[in-house]
């Protein structure tokens, strides 16, 4: 009996398939096969599966306990374990999530509604020993909607990205494996684009590559927690 015929929700199916997928090492042949199953399940998820309504998406996102009002972004935690996290992110129209990384992590994103431009760069790995800025090679830039294929990121490829909502609120489902955990060296670092440093003028820079300096959380960007019952 399949999980669907047994009355298991699509989100429960997704969580169970993610648990199976990430129980394997990435070098294991079974991982590749299970990852394709995970992609298949995730590609069918809709906003209805997470009870995400337009009322939640279009209201002001406030977090009074931290004196935050009308935040540009919000998130809803659905599931987290040692192997992966499953989260819904939302970004207001014309707002963006700044450049940030996902150290040693694999990720999948599925747009639930709205549209966004995802611009990605390859994370230098390991990070150079010289002082920043670091040269990050361009990976991709694409307009993504609910009908698009899943976006993915890898430990070395497309690991640093920024996300810009287009003309309306965008909501997307996000899987990260393993999840962020500063105690295990997987903290989120933000990056700032720099001009070419004078002492590196002799370096050949591929088209659309950028010089990046790691920095602190941008003061203008807040992403507040919401609940599925919000």
C-alpha cells in the first residue's frame, strides 16, 4: 500500500522520503535513487499542503517581542532533525534575501506561489587562506515559479545565493541537509560584493564572478518566525 493510498499527507510523504534519502551517504548509489524520489514528491507539493493562505502571505509580518514590524521575510518551521530541515520561507514583493551560504549542505527549493530570481555562486572550498575578499564563480541566475523545476544547491556548487521576490509575495519550500548547526560548523554567513582589490588586478576573473567578503547579518534584513496556525 502506498503512503498516498494509506491517507498519509503529502508533507508526511515528503518528510518520510527525506528521512530515507538522507540516511544514505552521498557517495552511496542508493542516495542518488532516493534523491530522485524525493525530487518527485517535493515537486508535487502546493501551498494547500502546508495550509498556507493568502491572508498569511499578504499581511504585515510582525514580531513585537523583538520590536520587528513589517519584516521583509518570514519562515515557518515544519520539520527538523539531525539529517535535514524542512521550512517554508516567504519574501515580500520586491524584497530580497541577501547573499548567504550553506556550508557543507545540500538543498532543494520548490516555489509554492509567486516568483523569484535566484542568483547563485560557487562557494570557495576550502576557503582560501588569504584574507578576503574571495573570488566566487558565478553558477546560475533564473526566474523561478511554482511551475519551474526544483532549485538545488550543493556543498561547492551554487552554495552562496540571493533570492529576490518579484511583483508579489513569494513562498517556497526549502530542504537543507544537514540543517544549519553552528556547533557543528554550519552557521549561516552573509556576504558582501566588493570591487576587485588592487593587489588582485592581475587575476583573470570569469564573467559574472564576484569578489565577496563575509560579514555580519545585514541590519536591514529580518526574517521572522511564524507558525502554521498564524
